[in-house]
């Protein structure tokens, strides 16, 4: 699993930029332009929770390093969001956990889900020891 996630629309924009490239033209010019156009039309906006986390991470940095705390906090939030917006937030699941997840299309009964939950609990308990 990759550390980063590329939005589907951005992939399409990159392909379009590649196709729009003219012979003899630097390939990265039309691709870069397609990416910038895509971002202009599809900004990636943090959720309220993400925005709060970003702001809090910037407000509580040492004031001695800042000339204008408010402006530096806003700038810091923008920089931090650029770093985080493509991070894959889906953690990699260990094989032991994958085994406990229902298979696609399966119809689990209450009883066999209970068995899986107990197995997960026991695995966690064992790993803490």
C-alpha cells in the first residue's frame, strides 16, 4: 500500500495533459498545466477535524520563533496541509486482522461474527503481554 493517494480526477488530468502534449514539446509542460487546472477546479479542502488539528499544531509552536504569531500560524497551516493532503490515511492491516474481516459477498451470522470478535480480542490481549 502506498503512503500517498492520488485522487482519481487528478490521474485523469495527468493522462489528458500527456495526450495534449504536442510533438517536440516538453512533456511536463502540458502535464503540469493539466494538474494546475485540475487543482484550480477541484481544491482539496481539509475536513473540520483536519483543519482544527492543523491549526492547533501551528498555534502551539514556540512564539519566540515567530514575528507575527497569527500570520505564521496561517502560513504554517497552509504548509502542513500541502504535506498531508495526499497522505494515505488507511493504515496497512496486519495479516492477522485481515483474516478477521468478512470476505466480500459473505453473509456472516451473529454467531460467527462473535467468534471473530473474540478472536480479535484474544489476539490483542496476546500482543499486549
